[in-house]
């Protein structure tokens, strides 16, 4: 990151404020009125003043701002509480710590902390106020990741090019973000008993933005919530979450899916965690023996026992899967934060947050997971078949079925859909990716993030393999177009700027055979962006798979698709 050319000035300002604080600072613990944007790196939030710094692309950044109290001790498995106000000026030049999680690289290794509810703010380095606010929710299966995990998530490019305020957030993960048990619900408030603590963290962050973003020059009445993968799942869940009502005006889900879990399923999971803890403690020799002990515990005893364990002890009761993602449930149909009918409210039209929406997926989502699992040889035709049809099912769950349901209601604002295809081999087998990478990875899960954010980093790890001089001009031109669409959507709810030379992105329609989805790709060095009538159903995907393959591959593929944990359907 670049050093601020105003570093000395900022230090002098801080020194002056510290000296003046004896006479003018509010007492410790006092909630303050947020300041109005003045161009200074020092801004005042409701809980205290924060000192930011200059960043790349002529932006300013404030890192690691607490938006809630650390959810530790008695606050574990409770709805997030207000952050404690502070006096003086808090430095906001380093990212806050990540939430407790398994390492995506070192199998079984645990990192992070329960003290992790922090957010980051980027904005242009100018005097403009009332800017649109673009909120980013990171992915990682709701069990790994952080707002600062990769450069793809940094907001300097969006803030600078599109002239808006960009906010990225951390939220509780895994069994700390989504966890419910009868003992924890006993005597608790509806929110504390919900089990949806990660969802409530996101809602808390959106509330913080509503209360404080004017201090950074943002418009609290023009907030777009975006996210990819699990973050996309979460964006969709916010559409149906009553406590999120009125906290955002637009939504964009990248590679999301409309999937929730029942309380019974979540209870079974938490009971397994309790029993495994008893085994690890030596109080039982087996899970079967632990089951009897757990059944005899009073709600108070079970609650105290669960809260007494460290985050590491609890996480070690779970399995660490692909890229460190654990096997916990997430987004629970508790009836308070998430409706008891889950995404059925999309069909009924009773969901509370009817806002303009963008829904999208990547053409070859699951190649990323197939690549890392190495379970199917990438040179085989079966590899391509599994990739195609399981990726199509992802599109059904996160794009087509959601768009059909939303668009069926007259009071739903426009819904826009996309498929990101850059990297996928065309009909002639040609990909902009070098060598065999088009076949091995193609338009894989998460690849679109760096395009929408303009970071040109391709997940960091893949940058050295996939970014070449040959595909540079095409990928940068496509990224610029995608950024402009997303920014115009964030500003107005319509991705089409009046004076734009980009193809018109038409909203989804349920009319048969009508254009309803835009495709993002390149041809040579130029963007290839066009509308298509392509629409899928889960039944149609299975029918196509059966028709395209002969035995024994057909049966093998059907079994693989049925057993796959990839998203399918809307629940």
C-alpha cells in the first residue's frame, strides 16, 4: 500500500486532537453524533473517532473498524451487541483479525479469533459526499475467509473508478456464526435463540453503515449489498430476513444459492458437537456413550458446558473439507431472522426486502472444486460432464429459479441475471487461458470477483498461471465493462447508463424464449457481451445429462449429481 503524502499532516492533526481531548473529548462510554464528510482521514463515528490513511488509486481507507462488541465469553452465540465507545482517536490502518476457522491451505490447522467483528471502508480521495455505498460479503462456505483474505476483496479499485464508498465486513463463521441447541434457546430472546449469528452480524454491519456512513461521505439511503459464493447465499438470505428490512436498497448475488437449513437439522448438528466434546474431554469413550451423558444434562449444564469450551476445542469437533470449509449448517429457518418457510416466501411474495437484484453464476463453477479434489482425471470426458451439469444445477439454484420467483410478483423491482463465461473453452475448444487451463479450470467459481472489483488478481494464487500478456487486454476490457454495469446498478438500480456504449442489459422476464440473461465473455481482445434466452430447470439439467451420456457414465454421473453438495433447488 502507498504511504500517505499527508502522513506528517495527519500525525500533527492526531497530536492536536489528543492534546485538545482533555477539554473537548466526550467521556469514555459516550455515544457521539457522526461527523459529516470533510475530506479528512479522521472521521467521527457513533462510537468514536477513527484515523484512516491514503491508499492505492487515489483513495482513502479505514481498516479494522469495530462495528459490534467482540462476541466472546457470555456474548458467544448471542445477537451482536453495540461496540464499546472509545475516547480519543482509534487507529484504523490495519485490518481486523479474521474469525475462527480452519486454514484453507494447511489441513486441520486453525486460525483466527472470536474477536473479529470489524469492517473496512474505502472511498475516493476527494471532497464528494452522498456517494453510493457498495457493501461486500466475502465467501468461503460461511466457514472460512475474511474481508481481507485476498486482494480481490480490496475496495480501492471500485471506490476510485466508480466513485463510490466500498465497505467490506467480517462475520462469525462456522459453529460460531450458525449454531442452535435447545439449551442455548432456553430463556433467550428470539434473536439470541435464532442460531443465525453470522446473519445477524451482517445485519448489524448494515445498521452500522446506516448510522455512520455519512461520516465517510456515503449515502445511507443508497446501499447495495453484494457477495460471492457463501456471500451470495447470504445476500439472498437478506432478501427474506425481516430484521434486514430497509437496510439496503439493491442486492447482487454472485454464485449464490437459495438454500437454508431446518432447526431440527441444526439441532442434530449441535448435539453431535456436544457429544464429540464430551469424548474429547474423556467423559465418554464413544459418541454413543456421550449421547447418554448429554441426554442427562440440564439445559443450564449443557449451556455452561458449551460456553466453557475454547473456540479451538469446538472447531476440532468438525471436519475440515475442501479449502478448509467445515461441515456446519448455515442460514437456519428459525422463524425470526430467517422465516420458518425459508425461501418459500419468494414464491408467496411475502419476503420483506423487495429491491432491484442482480443474480449471476459462472459457467463452470465446480471446476475449482474438481481441480482441488483431484478425484476425477481432468483429461477425461467425465470430468467435463460433471463440471457442466453440476455447474448448471448451481445456476438453477442461484439464478434461474430465484429470478423466476422474484419476477412473478408485480411489486418486485427489476431482476437482472448474468453468466460469467471468460475462461471457458468455446465451441472450438479455445479458451483465453493458457495451455490446458481452460479445460482444467475454465470459468471457475470465484473468477468473476476480480473482474467486478477491477483488481486483476484472479484469486492471487492463480494469477501467475492464468493471467498472460495475450489475454490481458481482453480481461481488462471485460472487467471495466462489468464494473461499469455493477456501479450503475448500485447508483440507480438499473445497470444501463444513459450514455453507455455497452450492450443493453435487459431485466429477466418469465416470458418463454425471451432474452433474459447477459453473458460476459471475450472474443479475441474485445469483450463479447450479449443477451440470451438461456434458462434452466433442475429437471431439465437431469434430463439433458441422461440424454447426453451412455452407460456406465450416465449412472455414475446421476449418482455424483445426487450425492453432490453443490447447490440445487431452492429451499
